[in-house]
C-alpha cells in the first residue's frame, strides 16, 4: 500500500503542471474571446475626423537579426538607426500576428474585422536627411491580410499590403498564398503568467518606444509617405508568451526559411507577448512635415505648402 501511494505521489508534479497548463490556456482563450475592458475611457471614439480607429489583438515576437539582413529589408533612402534592444551587430524586427477589430476608416460607418500579419522594422532613419527629423521610424516591408478592403485602403498610406489566405485559432496563426495556397509563415504561441497592463511588465519599458515611432512607407509611385499610429498604451492589456515563428517562404529580402524561437517578455525585452490595444491612425502626410521633438505628438503634423 505504501509503495502504491509512493508511486501515485510521483505523478503529482506532472498533474500540477498539466492543471497549470490548462488554466493558462483557459486564461488565454478568455483573453481573446472576452478581452478585458479598458480601465479608462481615454481612447477616442471610432470614426473621429479623418482618423482611423480600431482595436488590435496581436501576438508579437521581437527577435534580433544581423544588421546586414535587416538592412536588406529597407528600400533605398532608409538605413538602420540607433537602438537599445538588440546586441551590437544586430537589429530587432517585429512579427505581429494580429486580429484587427472594429476598424473604422473615415466615412465608413461599420467597423471592419480582419486578420493582419505584419513584419515591421523599428528604429530606422533617413540615409540623407532633408529636414530636422531624421528618425526613428518604423518601416513595414510586408503585411498580409485576409480581406480586400483594408488592403486597398492601406495602399493609400504606401503600406505593402498583400491579400492572403489566413487562419487562426487558440494558440496558432497561419498565412498562405492567395492563388497557390502555399504556406508562407506561421506562429505558435504558449501563454504563461498573468494578464496585466504594460506597466506591470518590467521588460516592456524599452519596448515602449516601438509604439511611439512614426511610420514611413514607400508608395508605389515613388515618394515616401508618413503616418502616425497613436497606440493607447494606458488602455492596453498584455500577457507573456513563448513564440515560434516558422518561415516557409523568404517573402522579403533579408529573411531566410527557418524558425525563430522567441522567449516571453517576462525574460527579455527582445521577447514575445500578447497585447490588446486600441489605436488611432492619422491621415497620411508628407514626411518632410516632421520636425525634431515631434516623436510624442499624437496627430499628423500641420504641413505648410511648399
């Protein structure tokens, strides 16, 4: 009898780990199905003026890559700028596996809901600055979406949006090519730890700058176009995750087929996390309108005619 009880007791740690895993999965499912409500009404209502508003639920992974590989993702005129997230000789990139909800562009009454995979390069700057603001910017080499309307609207901002076949479930996200239905990129996520505001995650502080940089894009007709995302971090909720990003296709220069294994942001700033955050997007504007000291402004700068 004593031997039998001893053998049963040896399974208790495994049973406890399994229970904690199930609880973590339940908590994560609730995070997506019933997102926490903002703690304050500070976020603007949808449809204000010429701005676009929405709510982003995203699994974000921030791995470092070699400077040479990340530079290859940028168009001529942009270069990697100073940053403090990745070690010397490397630069951070961002994979954002997003569900965009209640997105309300100007003049459209109904909110849009769609999946959006974003590859972003933060901390970039002008190679040869022509005004007082050299950087930092965020540049997005590629975005995949599962609906045509937000793809087309994004082209007015110069965003490199492409229509794709996309699916997501509890802890994974898949992107496949639209015409040939071939796999492009996927993400698998293991949530752990509590859900809380960004301020409750010490390693998030150096990541905060990523949510404050203006966006720069290269339009199909030539010139660069800038815009501002005002991410309402005071109304955001996060959870740490371990993420595996699997690249089946090197869909932009600098990427290679293979896997990124990204630990949770509870371990490192170049980590991974879920985030639910309201956002407001300004109208596109001429990049020359930006001036030094305008990093924190929430609206598009007022441009004077040339």
